[in-house]
C-alpha cells in the first residue's frame, strides 16, 4: 500500500471515548462503550468482501469507520463511508485523521435512504446494517446503540436498494447479517438486480448454529452461487480457531480474484459481536 500522509500525534477524545489498536498497519480507532464499538462481524466483512485493487468503494452504515480503515490494508481504492449518526460520523472522521488516511477515506454524514452517489458508481459496496426489525422488542439501549442494532433509521430493503443504486454493473455488494434474515436478503437482492454469488455462514462453535452470514452479490450477474465452507470462531477451549486466524491474517480462501495483502486484524476478546446480546 502507499505510504500514509502525516498522522495526528494526539487524538482528540470526547468524554467516554477510548483509543484502541486495530493490530494491523499501525492503525488505531476511536471507540466508546456508550456510543459505538466495532466487533467481530465488521472485521469478518472487511476480510470477506471482494474489493478491487484500485477504484472506488462505498461502505454503508459505516459506524466509527472501522471497515473503511481495514479495507485500506487490502487495496489502493478510495473508500467513502456513509453514517447517519452525527456522533459516529465525527468519531470516524477523527480516526481517519488520526491515521493519516484522509487521502483514502471520506466519511459522509447522511441518510442512505436519501443519499445518492456523486459522479461515477462504485466498484464495490460493503454494509454491516442494523440486524433487528422494529418488531423485535423494546429498545433498552441508548439511542446510539439502538440505532446501530435496530432498523430505526433504515430497513433491510432500504439498505439493499441503496447498495443497488450505488454499485456499477458487474460490481460487488458484500453484507454481514443474521442467518434468520437470509431468505429476505436473497429475495431483496434479486429484486434489486444483485445476484448472490458467495455465501459463508459463521458459527460461534463447531456444534452451534450459525449466528452470522456473509453474503456477496454482483450487480446484474448471472445466476450461480457458491456456498463456502463454514467459519467456526472458537475452539472448545475458547481460543480462536486456525480458520478464523487465517481470515484475520488475510490468508483465507474466500478472497478470490483480487490481489491479497497480508495483514493483521483485531482479535481481542473485547471486540466481540456487537449484537451478541440478541444471539441467545
């Protein structure tokens, strides 16, 4: 990858914020337990997504910008991140400046339901959307966490429609979600001319049901889908599996067609799945 511009020496942190190490390419990220902290699903999506060696990538529901930052370790493409919550967009912007990535990442505060690409369409789109429909229960979290977990600011169809109108013909759309929404996801992808091409289920342990699905589609692609081997997160002793470590270290087989870049990703136990409270 190209060398980074000048980084900020001291980040500007607001009350309740902390600075975490992404453990790859000397990247650091601003997080907050009260507002937003990224988790395993974001890391897996950033490693799973098919991305071009250069060009333009869009990350919807970008949160604090973790996916755009991780994507810069795999490609020379520029990445735009869209985030509806002003506080999260501000955290993402400060992390981008902190890491000297202003030439590669642009964070845009906006509503994906209304936002439209400015200029050419994107070569690839990634999205880690809210998982839970409004009917799933009461919202005990604070406003920021509720927005990240529940379809308050956008529904699944809003997300897929935004992906479809933002990606060029032949471009890729990659998403992480819950397996319980798989039928809805595939139905909506086809309705919006995104043909599913790769699917991988993620299981917390070998004998457990999948609690995440990684799915990628191509705009106006031909019907043909690959079901990749399941990814198991934990060994029986609670340690990460070799397969998961391979994904973290950029050596996984689910990154076809594009030049791979080896690099480390966060594997700390503090960065668990942000919706794990709903996985029971």
